[in-house]
């Protein structure tokens, strides 16, 4: 597929990975945000809704023709689509156990991956989470640094993982973040608010990444003008 020249000129070293995202409206909105932010591509893992499903197309408002979309990927294949030295960051979800509690509460659909409190710098899952993933125990689950979404995380090419509405982030996404020296991006929200809609949170992270890259480019341009 050929993409508009103006879109290609504004493409950034920023990727989006959708992890088992099943809601058509959310995916379409996320694709629209990814195109607007200038993402270089969007990767969809197996389990995501078909991006060409009519409801996704309607919510995408033409985004499908503005940004490359690669769908139905096994996690083993995802690294093949990442530029060299890409760091993978996941939206923080307060741990799989908190995620399970949210799912059991039968509240809004997008539970478990945006936290309403700041966490310790390093977060380790507890052993009581083991029933959520076979063999997922404290001894080997990834340990990722938690950082605020507005801290500098775009020094190298970056990929942002958005978790699905029902199950949140997969173990594979956490392992990929760990292997690429990435981390967990925390969007702080006020106490009493359960979570952010997945499309809304993805938009916040992508446009924050765009802002950081723009500021860095401006600083580099200013430095060159001084020499």
C-alpha cells in the first residue's frame, strides 16, 4: 500500500503494539491516534480484532490508509518488525493480581492497566498471581522499571504496548519490554478513578512520545545554530 507523502515526512521513530485488543471501537480510535501522532507502524498481535472489520474502519476515520498496519502476529515475530535498538514500553497495570481483582468487580471494561497510584521504582509480581498464567511465579516473571509517562523514554526508537480490554498486558509483552531494556509507563490518575479507556491512554502515551521527539529535535536544531 502507498501512503501519503506528507504522512511519510512526519513519521517518527515511534511504534504501537496492540496486545490482544478486541474492541472494534477502541482499535479504530487507537489507529486514528497512531496516524495522528506520526507512528511509523502499528503491530497487532494474534487475538486482536480484525483491523478491517467495519466497526474498526468506521472508528478509524481513514487512519488505515495513513499508517502501516501489520496484523495477526505471533509474539515471536514481533521483534522482526522493530527497528534496531528499539526499546519496548508497556502501559503500567499495577500487576496481574490487581488486574484480576478489577476483572472480578464487573465494572467498566478497560480494567487493570492504568494505575491510580505511583509504584515503587521496580515492581515484582507476587506469588499469589500464579493462577493467572501457568508457571507465572515471582521467580521468573519480568521485573520492569516503572517511570512516569512524561519522563524521557524516547532517546532510542520506542514502541508502546497497549493491553487488551479484558486481560490487559500479556506475559509476552512484559518479556519483550524486559529484553529490550524498556519499562512500564505510568499515567497517574486521581484516587477513586478505576482506569483509563485503552484508546484514551494510548493517545496520551503516543502524543507524549511525539512531544518528546519534537522537543529533542528543537534542541538539536538550536545547538547546531550555535556552532
